[in-house]
C-alpha cells in the first residue's frame, strides 16, 4: 500500500473470517486433528461456524454494512483483504446468492477490476494475475449482473 502513494484505511470489518480454535492450523491439520469439524464444514461451508469462530453468514453480516459506508468517489476504490472477505465483497457487488459465496472464484495474487459497462447495465470484470516477479496477465469478461445502487 505504501507504493500507491494514497491514503488508506484499515477496517476491522475486512478482517479474515475468524476460525476460532482452528487458528494457525492448515486445512490438512484440521482434517487430521478435527475430522468431524472438517466434515461439517465440507458439508455446508455457508453456515458452518468454526468453534469460537465465524461462518460465512457471520462474515457476510460483518461485511455488508460496509457498502453504506464506502466513500463516494468517481475514482477507483481498492479493497485488499483475505479470500473469504473478498468472496463476500465480490458476491454483494455481483448479486451472487448466499449459497454461491463460499465457492466464488477469488484467486490469490489477483487484482479484480469491476466497473460498469459503457451503457451502465452490466458489470465488466478484468482480472490481473500478479506473478512473483511482478508481471501480470489479463483476463476480461463482461457479465450481466445487477448493480448495487445507493439512495
């Protein structure tokens, strides 16, 4: 962020999904040490709540109010967050169903640019994959998706 030469704000609402007692464990370790919890999460990623942690539903209820607080600007807004948070953020923008949220394609080391099409009816998405050496590849797509509008 320091290289952007822009002001930034760290928001607790954008913290990663809280995994409670599983914090610090890899998925492989959770599967090995807590097989029942692992199976429950696999069966329903949307509503499964980690012991002393959060579910995607909990996370969505934390992220959703941010849309009323976003700065109003004609310029770009860069959101840097972990994968589960970005799935919620992206899902809200693209009007995904709650059931789709845990499975939305949010690749690591990728910048997703989302903007309105020229006619203002669709979202145009461009993904920039950033490699370790700083180069990028670009994939674009236009999707028909309702746009989040504010009063």
